[in-house]
C-alpha cells in the first residue's frame, strides 16, 4: 500500500513521513504559528499540522464543570483556566487557514489540520491534501465518514481505544476511502516518564496482521527518540509528534511537545535507521569484500610438505587470511587423502591445483 501526498510517496519502502503537530502551540499568535512552521521545516519535518476546533463544538462547559470526580482530571488538572476557556483560547480562526498554508507552501512543507466538527471538515477541504482524525474521534463514525468522503489520504490516531473501536473505525473508513494511515497512540499528555510503559508499540504488529491494506504510523506524546525508532522498525512510516520552540512556555501542549533540537535528532536517527535497514537478502556486502579475506580462514600447510605425500588432517592448518583462490575450511574432508603434486612450504595456502588423486581416493 502506498499513498501520494504532493511529491511524497508514503509506504513501507519509502522514507518515514514526519508530521510536526503545532496544534495549540501558536498561543493565539499568527506570527508565532508561522515561526513554528519555519522551525519545523528546519528541524526536518515533512508536514505542519494544526487543529481546527471551536470550543462550543468540541467540549461542553456544563459537562466539564459537572464531571464526576472533579471538573478537570488527568493533564487538565494542571490547567489554571476552565477546560472550555482553554479550548476557546487555543482555537485557530478559520481565516488563518489560507495564511498558514501559504507559509507552508513558501518553505516547502505540507499543510494540514485535524478538524473537530463538520464545519471545520468542509472548510479545510480546499486547503489540505489529507485529513487527520484525533484519537477522541475514533467512535464518531459520521465524522470519520465525512472526512473519508473527501477522497484524500486519511490519518487516524487510535489512543485510548480498544481493538473493537479500531476495527469499527477502519471498516467505516475503508468502505469509502482506501488511503488510510492507522496510527498507534497513547493519549496521556502529562509528559510523565511513566508514559513509556504505556506506548505498546507491539500493537503495530497486530495492526499489520489485521489490516494489511493500511499504512502504519505512530502518534506519540513522549520526548525520547527510542519509541520512534522502535515504531519505524515495526513498520510505521508516519510519525506525528507535537512541536514547539521551547517546552518552558505556558499552554496546554508545550510540556509534551518536542523542541527543534530534539526533533532534528529524531529525524537524523531515523534516517540512519532507514539506511541501515538495507536489503532482506543475506550476502557479502560491498564494504565487506576485504574483510572476507582478512577475517575468514583457508587451508594451509601445517609443516613443510614434500611432493607425493598423502594429506592427513594433521598436515592441515586452518588459518587467516583466506587468500583468494585457496581451499576453504568446508572442504577439509575432500583434501584428506589427496596427494601433494609439489613441495609446499609450511604456512602456504593449499590450492586445488597443488593436489592430485591419492592412493586412498
């Protein structure tokens, strides 16, 4: 399975596609959003992603204020403002869309956004080459179907869901659109070191088995490079992480985002890994040709051997280097019992031209 996004092809035999999720890290400032696009490009991202939501269409102020066990839990417990207010301040005005795409085009990045209501889905259509559904939308099938119906590559994250949730979503999308990237995800946004215990990258193996027709990805909210390298090794070819210029800023997404230096390191290490994957065929590599000679062994005369002598095992040493043209160790049984056709000094490699039929052959 392969999908095309602009000039890029995404698939198992192509380079990993990196998405910098700028999300709410614009902090309400258009110029800051543009800056983050430029920084993400410099750090090696292939796409800049935003999120288009309108507070009244994504969260219920009443619902959060009356939530059993406290109005704000998990990572939201650290927010100084109400959930509704945080979403309201983090939202992106629709009129920014063309301007953000223009900046991405200028620096040579793909632009897209995750929409969180029907109006945003339709608004984005003229501006994006793909759609992304966040983990929280995985059981809102009508929204998934609306995005899938646009006929563009569709990325879906699968955090905080069961395999049944994933199956239902994948079936709904594939009925409409075959261009699906299925992303393993853990939706804990606390930036806690404990989160590495809950990434469950092995789910990618399950996805590969159950959904061979999709492309795999990882949407991740940790900082280390290791999970990304692990995911790519397991077949993921799309990596999404949040991106900011510094983790010290206030705001809902900064603490668990990657800064430019860490992002660049992640891309660099992944590109090295991709180079290292190489071929599935086992052969002597181009840069090992001389190693074969100096590290492998060949058969050598264990002592001075006179012409006419019959070879016994004691007359043969197995030593480095494996001089080109010499007899190699697997052929010891065939050498024993042959006759030396000439004098062979101790240490010299044995060659088939030096041997003749012996009396025991």
